[in-house]
């Protein structure tokens, strides 16, 4: 995937997020439209300049993006609704990015919004017989991957608790996070068992909210952030994907898995490598996942992330801060909006506008989201 | 009054069969072109690995080992699952070389790497039917299949 000389540079000119939480009195259209208005203000452009909208959500039903945009006012532009489970927001972002990069439009909007059902998520990403057998429990599916990770690399439940401790500490500095209270290792290890070995505080909370982003090829502000690459990989034959009920092929395991492939394509397209990245939003729907995600993205060797976490490498003051906004574990997980919320945090950090959790002088940031299907979306942004 | 007889029905047709001697086995597909093995049996004659149309139906011996397992402590959302909670499920690698997701009979307690065998047991009751499923249990388990 090499760069084409005719492709245009793409920038995030405006970005806005609502708070994340449980908002029974708000609708997706009210939250989504509020995010759009704020993103337009942040970008200092008028609604009439927007030429297309790409809208990511999972549980909002038919024409969900149209309902959001309808609150702003229809202007005859195309509204494309996108669903790719927990990577929907990044997929909307990728379509928006491509539409500008390839010269179709000059200014477009990528939005993500969700109003979550209460309790665990009723996934439809499984065949009916697997649903009948109870295989659609996401903490349990991550628990299977966690068991393999423990077995292969000797990681412990204390290692996984430290991910929650770090991310909840970061989240305590994020006024938009659903959970803004730090937790201790002991609290994580004593929380209720959900699917062994995963406990309640190893699992992300769900959340409602919305995020909007203005992308353009003609940035009119020095706060604009360049999109270095945006990649979606949907499935690699032979690899296990427990969150989609897929087991590994014994005879034909792929040389590169879905995360590795998406990261490699994103780095190649951006012209940078893992060593150039200053901040990361990794996929921490379950705490242990953050560790193997950092490894699969290429930031360290397999099995070494727990040790680097202990040494503080992934802290706000470390050499590679990970999930600076508190990640899914603190911010919360609004499925269709999550991946755009990750990108929003990278934009805030690169602009130097992340407040108390601001990392010192980052220039390149990477966001990674997984989605049932499976999907793996990697976005690299540059100041 | 006639007594209505309880019927045992599978959670899904075509996952397993029972031999004349009462021993159950899982049904799958194998690609004659590339050797890939699938469970459940693929209805479409198209290999997802090599994309050729050389699939044949095969039967598995119903023995393997545990690769990973977890005990689910809460009722799954969506109302799809009507079995008992808590329940244990995991990944079993069958001796024929395919990994499958299966519920596990966790008594005696199973661990990673352990040899397991297939049994057919009740998943839940529905009106006058016993809805049956395959599960895997320790080789020395006393759990007896009903199907």
C-alpha cells in the first residue's frame, strides 16, 4: 500500500466529544447533533461547507446518522451509516479520510454516537447455535484469550490489574470519562468475578455519548492535525477471534494476525514505524487486551508488555503513554463511538489541549480499535 | 389420558450423530484440496482456506484436549442462552486437528492441556422437549451421555 503522488493530505480541523456516561434522558440525535455543532465551532467552519457525513454506530437502528444530521438541517449531502461493531467510528473516519484523500470532497464530517443497552451486550456477531450455547459473552471470550496469554507468557492477574489501575488513574484526570475515580490493585483483584480469570474491574463499562470530527484537505488553522494513515483490516483466515466466535485453524494459522497486519499497513502508509510513535490509544475493552495489543501493534516483543507496564513505560510520564484518557476502562465503551473517541484523544494530545493529563510534546499518535466481525482499525495522526 | 412422551431434540440439527453402539460423534467437513478441517460441517461446498470446491463430510472421534477455558458467572444478555449459569466453556483441539468452541462439564475441574471426550447432555428443557447439546468432559469423568 504505497502512497500515490496525486493523493491529497488530510487534516482533522475540528473535533468535539460529549461527556461519556449513562444518560437516560438524552437521545443519540441530541448527543450527536451537539457534538457536530461543537466540532464545527472548533473547526471554525459553517455547516454549509460540509460535503458528506460518515456516521458510525452499532445499536441505533435504521437511518441513525440521518436522525442526527436532521437535527442540524438537511442540505442535500450524502449521509453514510457505518456499522463495524466496536471499530465503527474508525471505519467512518477511514471512509471520510479516503473521500478527501482521493479528491472526491474537500471537507467532510466523521461522527460516532451510541446509546448503550443496559447490562452485557447482546451480540449478533455469532451464529445462532453459538448463541444458544452461550458463547457470545465478551468478557468470557477475552478470558479465553487471557488464559492463552497467561499460559504462553506467564502473565498474572496482578499484571492485568495494573492495566486497570493505570487507566483509572488517567481517567481520574479526564473530565469527560465515565469513571473519574482511581482504583487500587487490591480493589481490582477483589471485585466480582465475571468470567474467570476476569473480574468486574478488568472489564470496561458501557457508555452513552457522541463524538464528531471535521476532516479537510484545506486546513485553515494551526491547530489542524494531519492524518498520516487510516487502515481497516476485516478478518485474516486461520486466526482465532474469540470475540467473533472464530477459532484458530490448526493447519493454516496465518503468519500475520489481524492486528499485526493492520498495524503494518498503517505504518507503511504513514512512512513511520512503532519507534516514531509518542502516544497510543490501545484497545482495552478488557484490561489484559491492552497488553497483547501493545505487543501485536509492534511496540515491544510478545510477552514483554507486563514488565514494561510495571516499569512505568506506559504511564503519562513514561516513554510511551498508553490510553492517556483512561481508555475504555475509564472513559467507557460507547460501541459505535469508541474508536472515534480514541482518535479524539490523540488529536487533543497532539494539539496540547489535554489538560491535566497532557503528555509532554507528542508529535505522532496511534489509535487502535478492534471490532467483532472481526475488524482491526489503526489510525496514525501527526502534529 | 395419554401421557405425552418427552422428546430429546438437538440444539441444532447436523452438529453430531450417534453410532449404533450409542457413541456420539461430531460431524465436520474436510477439504480434499488443502486438507483444512471445519466444524460444524459446511453446507456450502466452498473451502474458506483455499477457495476450492472439494469438501467432504467427515466424522470426528470426539476426543481432544483443552486449550483454554473460562467459567461464566452471569446470565448472558439477549435471551439466547437458556442453559444453567454458571457454566464453563472453552476451546477444545480435536485429535483430527480442528479447534472448536464447546461447553465443558467442569466436574472434575478441568485445566489447560487436559484430555477430554465428547458427551451429549441436556442443555435446557423447553415445553415437553429436552434440548440436547454436545459438551466435553474429562476423560475419566463419570458423566454419561444421554444421546
